C-alpha cells in the first residue's frame, strides 16, 4: 500500500463536498456516523487521536494515490461527530501526507508523515497546537533511503521512534524495516535499517520492562516468510525473532492485553476451502512467546482481513476490540462489491462477546480503530460509493460506537448501517450463510404475501442454510434473539 501508487481516474468537472452525520447520546456514550464526501479528490484517514476534551483529530491524506498532488489534511471532530475545523498542509509546498498522530504535550500533537523533496521521500514531523497552529516543522532525510511507510511512537522518557518501511534507491527498490530514534527536539540519535533481508515494519510497542520494543511485521527473514514478532533492545538491535503460528501471515499489530500477555493480529490463511482463503487472525502469547490461544474472525466464502493500520483497541482486560474488513478485495483499493467494517469484542480469552458489521451499501475499507474515553470504540476508513458514481473516489468514513458496539440513530434505535447478522451472498441462489455471534437466535423468511416459507435456528458463528426449495424472487427476512426481533431486511434469490 504505497503512498505513491497512481491509479487511473475519471475526469470530474465540479467539487461536491459535504458531510452526512447521525449522532445519538445514550447514558453518556455518544455514537455517530460521519461520511465526508468529495467527488473531486480521494481521501484516506491514516490515524486518529482523542483529545482531552473528547474530540477527535484525524490525520489524513488528500489525493493519496497521486504522487505529485498528495496533500496532508487535518480534521477535528466533536464528540458528536461535527466537523469543528479542517486544514490542508504541505511541507514547503512539496507533496506530503500525514500517517500518524500522537500526543506531544498537554495541548500539542505530533504528526508524522512523509514529504517528497525532489527525488527523495523523507520523514515529516510536525507539531501543532489545539488550534492547528504549527509549532515545529521538520523534514528528516533517512541516510539515502526513501520512506515507503512510517509511523511515530513516543517512549517512556520522551524520545520518538519513527518505524516502518524504507526503499533503497536501486532500480530494484528493495524494502527494509527500520527504526529511527529521535530526541524530543527531533535531532537524529540512532538509525537502524534491517537491511540483511527484506521486511515491512508494521507496528511497534515499548516493552513493559522498558528494556526495548516488540516490532511486528512481514519478513525479517528470507523472501517468502509470512511474518515475525521481533524483540528489539534499547540499541535497536534484534535480540530475538519469534516465528508465529504457521497458518498466520502478514502480521500487522501487537499490543499488551494485560501485564503478562500479548495479542498479535494478522491474516489467517486456509488451504481449504479455496473460496475462503483468509480471515482476521488473532494470536495470544505470553511474554515468553508461548502460544496461549488463537482465533479467527470472518465469514465463509469471503476474504476478510484486519484493518490496515490499527486493528487492536484494548479498552480493558474485559473489553478488547478487534477491527477488520469483511469481504475485502486484497488486490485493489476500489472493488465493485459490498463490504463491511467488522468490529469484534472479546476479553483476554479471545472468545468473542459480540461481532457487528457496518456498511454493505458500498465498498467499505477499515483502516483503523481506537478505544475511546467513554469505553466505546471509533472506527475510521474509506467508502467508495460504486453503486452511484463511476469515479474512483474514496470518501472518509468515521463511525463511533458505544461499549456494546451500538450505533444509534436520533430516535435511539440501532442504525440500519449496523448489523448483528449478515446474510451472504445477497442476491444468492441455493445456499446462503448467516453470520452472528448472538446465542438463541433464529431467522425466518417470508414471501411477498407474508407467508412464512423458511425458518431456521442460528448457531453463534456461521450457519449454512439451504434455499434450493425457494423459488426465484424477493423475500423478507426477520432475525429473532429469543422472542425479540433484532433485524429485518430483504433477500433476493436469483
């Protein structure tokens, strides 16, 4: 997912920029759904931080796939999802973008990103205050390498670490993971490029014992290695490389789930069935790297993957959010198919407490999730409205849910965008799958006269239902949890 990838796009004559917002407050937990539409420019939110006031600052990139036009974009949302301010930025007029945001001081934030100066792509570090005024601004070259992807972490003594992936400047453009230690004033302290073998650095956390870091990514071994969890000492040297479960690959995030255990995410790959090769994979390790448990979240006959940048949000040992995209197209940023933000909630046992889906009305791609101060979760990503526009344009999509994963409308009822149950495929034919984590659930189908034509109990997880005896046409379905109706919709048989 390079920042400089160029895609062909249609010519668009006019700008159409507006916001669609729904918001509801329940018992102190506000939920909202924000869609920023712009028919002229692509946008992608790379990171979000919650402020002390409960607002949200979005670090984004405008025209992300146009190497000569990319521009950094800052957006601040209120706790109700209202846009409070926006600002476009470039470093000295050069193509630029923000990839990460973290706290710099009580009233200041550090933005990390990239800026292209001539033929080089450097690290861009920018400190802003709460009014989006620039307080510090610096472009950091990387010893002749080009930045491919980079985020910023602050350690317990205030030093900053930029980590991610570099490209060398040869014609082969080999990828290497790197760590770059910088002082609080952004002076260079130590650069480590792991150039012994290819690798993509995806996530970094400081160890609880403060003796180093855990670095997770793809590679750290010979070409073809799926992913590693790497222990780094304070001198940025690799002290241990931990191979992960064999059927997991493309490692993406690592977090402490409690003082003695780590949770690592990636893609769970299956050799059979071939039509369901990937789900969201989640691994639990102790700090001696003994595998404690592994699970996979997804649904049959679709590609499901973890959100690209941040997919673990640890609220507490009793509430861990795992985010991803259901029905993801791994080979394209634009796909002519429905997809959903997928949010799972579990405790340290990794047994899912609930699973909810958001979207399905276009091609939705989840880029990240963060825990919120009110015990909820905020999801951020992109939305391509392929059903209504032909242009390759991604909108910004931000959804804030409460601790139970609920997105509520103004009337206090669950939004139609949120689903506890997915029926797939829709339209379908002689067999469908119903996905839900709710116990004691059933589904009923009705023809256009209101007659019940099919009734089945549902198990938590995936339930296959034969529909070969149903005639072609449209059916109404209703899902019941015990005796309470929780969802209704239409299903079409081809």
